[in-house]
C-alpha cells in the first residue's frame, strides 16, 4: 500500500509511465546499438520507479559512515511514508529542521522510532539500537 502510494504520486497512471519509457527509448534508438541502449534505458527507468524514487533522497555532504548507514536505512525503511526528501506523506514532515525543533533532545526522537507513535510502527524488533540512532541522526543532519 505504501509503495503504491509513492509510485502513484510520482508518475500518475501506468499509461504515463509507458509513454515516458517510449519517449526515452525513442531518444536513444537512433544511435549505434540503439535497440540495446533503448532496452537498457527502459530497464533502468523501471528500476528507478521500483526503488520508490530513491534518487531523490538527499545525498550526504558529510562522509560520516554512521550518517551514510542512516541514509541507507532511511531509503529502505522510511521513504515510503515520510517521502524521499522527508517532506512527509503518510508520515509527518521530518526535513528542514522539523525534528530538531520538535525533539531538541535526540533521545526523545530515538524513543519514537524505537517504540512507535500512533500510526507509526515501532522499529525496536527490526532495527538494532545503533541502526535506529544512525537513521535518527540522518533525519536530523542529512534531511
Ligand atoms: C507506515 C508508515 C511509516 C513508516 C514506514 C515510518 N513512519 Fe515515521 N511516522 C509515521 C506516522 C503516521 C507518523 C505520525 C505519528 C503521529 O504523530 O501520530 C510518524 C512519525 C514519525 C516521527 C515523529 C515526527 C513528529 O512530528 O513527531 C519520527 C521521528 C519518525 N516518524 C521517523 C521515522 C523513521 C526514522 C522511519 C524509518 C526507520 C519511519 N518513521 C518510518 C509513519 C511511518
């Protein structure tokens, strides 16, 4: 349900996707090896949609490995509800300093992700403490 939400919001109907793919392949086909390149483009494009537009998740400016791990977890576990940029969707807005304002103490935010809150599931059974801390730091420092 959640991934469907992201997909529909991003591209509209499957017909849109089809015409986009044919536009893309049409652009590439005239080149040498055109058919192969066209196929490849369609394939990558489909992969991009399946990934829930993960390409939009902000890249890190810092090379802190913990933040990089946090970004990977955000991509895998949080994008579907909170959006690629953290602007919100099913879940609340997390970006633009929203979480540091709401949770000046990082431990309170870690508590929400660990134990859940209303519609938001608890992650204590599926992520370790250090993974939760990493993804929380990413939402505070990377979004
Ligand atoms: C199934 C959808 C869903 C997923 C997946 C999800 N969240 Fe949430 N999240 C929500 C909803 C809905 C809320 C709002 C809860 C409320 O306040 O009632 C929320 C709230 C939050 C809050 C509190 C925000 C606030 O304004 O108080 C944080 C922090 C948060 N989520 C982080 C995460 C992180 C980190 C992940 C990934 C590990 C994640 N969420 C995955 C749906 C989700």
